[in-house]
C-alpha cells in the first residue's frame, strides 16, 4: 500500500512492503533520474546540497541536457519540490520539460552565489516550493 509522507523535505511515495527510505545515504540518491508527471526524463541527480547550519537538505542538483557528461547544464531543484518514488527509483518534479531547455542553469565551475538571497527566493518561487530556511 502506498502512502505519502511529507514534511520539510522531499515527499516520499513509499511501498510499505519493504524497508522504508526515511533515512538514506546521499549517495544512494545521486544518479537517480528526475521525471515529470508526464513521465518525461528531465535529468539526473548529481549532488545533494546541505544547509549545514540548519541541518537540512537545501537542494538537489540536477544535471540535464548534455551527452556523456559534455555540455551538461546543472539546475538547483529545491528539495521540497521533489517527490521520491521508491517503486520506480526516481524523483518526480512537477515541471514541464521546456522549462529546462530555456532556463539558465549553471556549470560545475560556476555555481550560483549561495549568499544571494534573491537567487534563493526566485528559485523557490519558480518551483512553488517552501524555502528550506523556513
């Protein structure tokens, strides 16, 4: 039976027939696909960013658009905007695929300025998600 667990972080759609993913290592989740509600692949989780002072996950970093690691764009996805689907071993994000074709991402050598509060606020507004600092 599926249930939905929600709180400060990513929602989890779990199947109660096995061990639950309430506590997992971050590297268990890196490499997981991110799909939208239309089951289109948006990208892959490459990193999980921690808000160390608050002890919370702030963002998942999704890589998208490249080929064999070349030309990839990175996107910060608020953790609260993601739903972990344990049956399919992927994350679900309520976003249209075209959002990432046209969006300004960043690359591995040029990350966003974490001190820029307007960048964080705009990101959470874009994904209609609760800011990790609340």
